[in-house]
C-alpha cells in the first residue's frame, strides 16, 4: 500500500512510524520534518499528505503533530479526506469501520511505540463496514465537500 506520512517534528515516534510502515511492506512518501528540506509546519505538511490521498498518489496517509489535532484539522480541509485522530486501537478500528477514514492522525506527545503498533494493527486490519447507516453518514460527509467554497 502507498502511505503518505507527515510530521511537523522529527520525534522518535515519528521515526518509529516510518520504520514500522516500511517493515510492514508499505511504500512510504514523507512530508514535513522527516523529509530533508520539507516544510515542517503542521498545516502545510498535513495538507500535503492528505492531498496525496485525495489525488490518488497515496492510498492512505498518517499525519502527525504534537497533539494530532492540528494535523487532523488540516487534513480534513482537503476534499475527499476523512482524517481521524486516534489515540488507541479501538478508535482506529472504529474510524476505519464506521467512518471509512482514509487518513490516520496521531499525536506525537502521547503515542508510545507499543501503542503506535497497536493503533497501526487495528487501522490496517480495519475496513469500511457495509452497514447502511454508516454508509449514509460517510456519503453525507463526502457531499459536504461539494458544498465547500473554493479558493
């Protein structure tokens, strides 16, 4: 799978994320502080990773900042992106199953390496559910992108 990754800081958990994704066999594209010369501002690097998903050059993305909040907000501004800030494996599973999330947002402050692996396990094991209510909600969120002003 092609995964776009962004981080606004070169932190141990961000480096562990890259290593873990590559170890799992994913093709990784890097934005931000982990990319030499990259723009490390959270809004910019998170947008870049999210655009990779929206444009189809990445299947999914993982965006990181200190709390994960800014990264998720920036990613969610990109039409076609459904970013979920996940602090545990249960949330990651639900984000994939109920929300068909295609961008995982992580906080660098509280995510340990063991927790990171649990979150990634749940994220990659999860898939969009087929419950009619869940699909209607995801479709509604997608239509909100069409109502967004351009510019």
